[in-house]
């Protein structure tokens, strides 16, 4: 699929305000808040700043981290999960019909899906975070961009769902746990040859791989028994841009 296939018609023609849990139709200007407080302000610039629709404890944290690595200015529209269901608020459906996060808006273009967003931002603003296009390393880079959500996350999501089903989920737990061990052993082996997932240079692939590995450490048994993966997590958590993204994004349970 071409990256352009992930671009949706922007809804920036009418500027609106979004409050965290307000499902009602939204009004004339974008209102966003900085991490330092809740005071909203309107975006009114000749060149629109990147807007990140950010759901707490979600994949959106990777987008903030990438923007910090690239040194780009951005604004955050914040959304909070329902404390009981852990689902996103209905107000996110005003941005995208699925009501999922992350979503970004960049110069009149609305993009969804973390991998597509990471590709877009790096191609447009930060080629230093990707190998040269056409090289062998670029093929590896593109593989990890898609592996993170296409292969690593499904068993982690199943693990989470099964944990909430009680006895109904027991028959499938063995299969899911074996799949998780298979992936984690594979990833541990992949890091034997290089410091990062794409050779010895930090790249957008490492940002994409952060969320499944953080989730695995939280609920799938990833620990120091897989030292290379554990070191990877320790390395990313000390990066200044990662720390800045946490300050902007707010509490993040997987860090």
C-alpha cells in the first residue's frame, strides 16, 4: 500500500475545539493545551503547526517522541481513556471515524496509523532517522516499521483481552504465550548483530519497536532474562527526546 493511501481528507477547513470527553459537535477554533497546564489557546498561524491528537497510555506516545527527536514544534489535543472501559472518548470520532489515536494533522493533511505517521514525518522532516532509500538497510528499516504493528502487537493485544475474560480465556492462553515467547526470542536474536534494529544507527524503526517491547515488559514477561531487549528499553528511556516527550504527553504507564 502506498503511504498516500493512509491520508484522509483533512478537516481543517473549519477550525474546531475539542475537549477531552465532549461528544457534542465541536466549534470554530482548535483549542489545545500544553503539558504545563490546561490553558487552551487557538492555533492561528500562516503555516499550520503539526497537531497531535494524543490519547493517554497509547501508541501516540511514539509520535511525540519522534517529533522531539526531529526538533519539530507541535501542539497536543488531549484525550483521556474511560477509567472503567479504558476506551477512548467519543470526541476522537470527530477527528477520525474509528475514534483511534494517534492522529496528526500536518499542513492540511490528516494522517492515521502510527507507522504511516512515522514514515510521513521522517520522509518530510528527518531523513537522518532512516537509511538511504534503496539500500539493504532501508529494506530492513521498512520491515521493522511494519513488523511492530503487523506482527508484534497482535499477540500482545490478545494477551490483554484474554486477561480480562477470566476462565473464558484460559483455553487460548497457552497458544498466545507461546507466540509471545517466539517473538521475543526472535527479537532478542536480532539485536545480537547490532546495537539498534537497523544497524548501529538509531532510526524510526526503533521508535516503532518501542511500544510493543514496552507492552511486553508490562504484561508479557519481558525482563532481564532477555538482556539485549532489556538494554534496548533502558537505552531508549534515557534518550533526552524520549524524556521530553513524556513531559509533554503526561503520565505513560509503560515507561
